[in-house]
C-alpha cells in the first residue's frame, strides 16, 4: 500500500489531535490489586504540548479509553479538548472541528492502532508513532522515529512548530 499524499502541509495545521495509549504512553497501563490504574507519561512530550499551545496551535485528545490519569495530565498541560471513552472518533472529531471552526485539512492526528485508521484517513496530515501497527503506518504521511511514550509526541510537536515557523 502506498502512503497517500498529504491533504495539507504541516505549516497549515491548526489542530493536533493525539490518541493516548500507545502514543502518549508506551501502550501499557498498570492496574493495582485494588483496581487503580496508572500510566507513565514522558515529561519531554509535555513540554512539546505546551509549546504548541503557546504558539496558538490547538491540541486535543481523542481516546477510546477513559483514565483519571489522562484527565489530570492533560489539565496540567493546559489541554482543553480531552475526549475519553470515545466509541466514535469521527463523530467526536467532527463536533470538535465544528466548534473550533477548523477544517479537516487543517488537522493532524497521531495514532498507533486500528481504531485510529478512520480518523487518520480523514485529517489533512496523518502521523503514526514508530511502534504503530503496520496497517496504521501504511496510511500515514509520517512515522515518528520515537516510539509512543518515548518522545513521539515531542517529535510531532517539534515538526509542527518548525513548519509553523517556516524552519522545516
């Protein structure tokens, strides 16, 4: 399968949307005997998110799972658009872009697994993390060098920021 042409250039991206498990994290979560879930986040990824937001680029999370840890981490970072427990990522995306007045082509999405494919096919710029399944990598314009949970989010942020500043 050939990788599709990008519908937009990174310099036109106004909204970057991330999946969580396998993108912000390495795909693992820890579950205690008491049923308490925890996740590990990369600090450097957080700095990249803050840089995007400070530049005026919107950031969102659309995740199929729900986690208090994600809610807390995104609040710390200033991410206002956090959609969890989402069974219809396209519906959530359409509602969000409508609310923000942003076109599909002005969006980038970062994913790692099969549930991300419909949204990866819809956005202007699709990104797979290095540890994404092959079917996802085949449908993306870019695959990060870093794996999810190990700097992939920061890498995407830096790509978008460089394009926005004209230094890509």
